[in-house]
C-alpha cells in the first residue's frame, strides 16, 4: 500500500467530522436541508451527507459522480494531489509537522525505497545509488540500510535509510539514522557460526574482506562508537584498521571497548609500511605484498616478515590505549 493513502484517509476523517462547515465553505447555504443530508442546485441534484454512517460523502445525480470530502474539494476548487492536501490541511488548521517514529524491525511487506520521490529524492537528484548495505538484527530482521551515493565526480556520501511511521498512520523510508546504537554490519551471520570475527571499518570494506578471507566471519561498522558490540562478547575477534590515522584511532577505541566487554581473545592487524596511504581491504592488494600468503599471515606464528605483509598483534587489557 502506498503511504499517501493513509494520509488521505486521515484528512477525510477530519473533513467528514466537519462536513457541514466544509459544505458551507465550498457551496454556501444549501437549497434543501434534511437531518442527514444537504442538497444543492435548483433541483437539489448535488447531495452531501452530513450525518449517519456515510457522513462526508457526496453524490451528483446529474453527472452520476460521487466521492469523499477530499473529492468534493477537488471538484469545486479544481485542485489535485499535493495542492489538494495543502488546502484541506490549511482549512483544518493542521499546522504541525507530522512526527515520525522509527519502526524496528522493518515490517514484512513494507514499501520499497523510492529514490525518485520525496522525501528521498532530494539527496539523489545529483547522485546515483551505488550500493545499499542492509543492517539486520541477530535473528535476521531488516533494520535499515546504509546507502552509498556518488556524484559524477566520484564524491560519495553514505546516509542511513530507516523506516518510519507518522502519527497519522503514514509509513515512509526516510534519511534518518538509528535512534539507538546500531548493530554491527553483518551481525545476523554470527547466529550459527563459531568462526573468528574479523572487524573492519565500513560496509563496502566488510564485503570485500569477506570475499578475500572466507575463513573468517567479517563484520563492520562505519560509526564505531555508535555501535552495539554486545554480540561479540565471548568471541575471538581480529581488528583490521584502514591505513590512515582515523582508521587506526577507530580500532583503538573499539579495542578498548571490546576488552572491557569481555571477548575471548582479541588481536589487531599491523599493516607494514609498504601499505599505500588510506588503503583498506576494498582496494586492490598492494603489489609489495605476497597475496597468496595473505591468509596465512593472520595465523601466527608465521615465518613471513611483518615488513612485507600484515601481521597480528595479540592484545590484552594492559595494552588498552589511553
């Protein structure tokens, strides 16, 4: 069901409850009056029901047309769509902006995001949707998306898309974040696996890392401090930072949190100086690395030089960054 229909129903309910005032506003004094019906025209061909179970409905006997209170406004004022809703809202003195509440999880059969229409279109007007990364609960229920948008110059933004319901019953996807701490990306895969968990920064990097290192379960998070990591308690975890200061600092913050949370074991990947600046696992492997030994290098002890390929640093509570 399209979300605007719920808003139409809401407006019709409000208009029907004041149908006498509305009829007088649109048509003036009726030609004939009955307890539940007003008639307009010399022959009373236009009937408006002002009471009873069909209050708010009209019927034109000459044209054999009928409809709701909104349809009556549209017929008299010759306005449609958004203009019709605005007229009805203003006449009803509905001045407030509808309040939207986050719906978690997204209900089955929910509308698909429509990026060509408001309220989503304003972000996509000069950009293209390159990817939609679904966030799910541990049981697999959809919670929302992180959407990758790029303009023609390749500049990207990654807004969060979540499902909302208004006080009037409208349902809509909106560019709003999770009101509570979000789950890690890929959380639903933890339910039936005992694999070591490899954590990277970002959804695109997580998908690339999962394809490159299938011996691990890979999860990710763009906003490390806004993520609920409770599901990692008691698990073996490896942290793989991006090769830049923000990436390293994010993993240091996560390292501190996971140690206090109580993971079974924790290690961090140390990237060699041959790593290109800002590199992450979604980028091509650096030519200086021995690609076929990449997975082996994460299984200490290793005979490979940490100056050539990534190596692991086991972490303990004594190594929590201050």
